C-alpha cells in the first residue's frame, strides 16, 4: 500500500525488456515493493546508488512505458506504523490518461485529463485520484475525464512542471469508489448515484 506522496525523484538509468533500473538515494531491499510513476513494482536487484525493478507483461500493457526515462516519481510501500497522509493507493494502474489542457491561474495551475469511459465512472467530485503516483483531489469531473488544480509546491517537487498538452500519465482511481461500485453493480447498477457512493465512502 502507498499514500501517493512522492518520496523522491529517481533517475532512470536503463529500461530494457522487463527490467527498469533507477538511480535513487533511497536504498530498498530485494523483494520490496516500490511505486514508480504510480505502478507498484518489485525490487529484484540492488547495487550501490541504484536498484532494479521488474515489470510483468500485464504491467507494461497498462502503464505509460514511454515515460520510463529521465526523472520518475518514486515511493516505497508503507511500513506498519508509518504516518498516513495522502490517500490509500494500491499502485495498481487502471489506465493511461492524456493531458488535454493546461491552464495557468497565477497561483495555481489547472490540468484537464481525459480517460477511458470504462474508468470515468470511478471519478467523484472532490474525491481522490492518483496521477503518476501523486495523490490528488479531483476538482471537477468533466465529460471525458477530470480537472485538477495543482499548487506551485507540487509543480516544483514533481513532474507536473514538465507536463505538456498531449502528455500521457498513469491513472489509478480511488479504491473505495471501485469497491463500492462493484458491490452494488450486480443488484442495481443504474439506481446508485454518486451522491450515494460519496456518502458511503465518507464512512471509511
């Protein structure tokens, strides 16, 4: 489990076949779970100043592998007793989103991101979403995706400052939204509103 709070910006050294090697200050152990751009991966090699994670074919088909170069977001899995911030993130990327518009508001920046209809149903206004491993709040659910408002600190400390229109990102929707949707789907998929789901989510 992760929080969506980036530990550091790691630097990709190589990405060949199913192995990704990154340079980082953090020193994991073999077998540890590490989120790279929001995807939970397993450490298979550790060297001085770097480590290697393995990507399964399933993972490679669900994430934006073209972004596994230069800097990447990195977060190690939570340990028992760690302070919980952000929101509950599994590191299971649902789909790839596309940044369709970036609007500078002066003291913040709006990012409009489109995603597939299959996962649009899990977006909740003022709910949580993970973009490339970063825990964020959805300000508005749009027809084809959602709008985020990013503060200068987040832009400075993440890859958001490098994103441009057309850039693709890894998306993980809120875990509780997915669970609740599937819980009610067999009985009355069309009769459950997002207001109902928001109220149930608040109980957690």
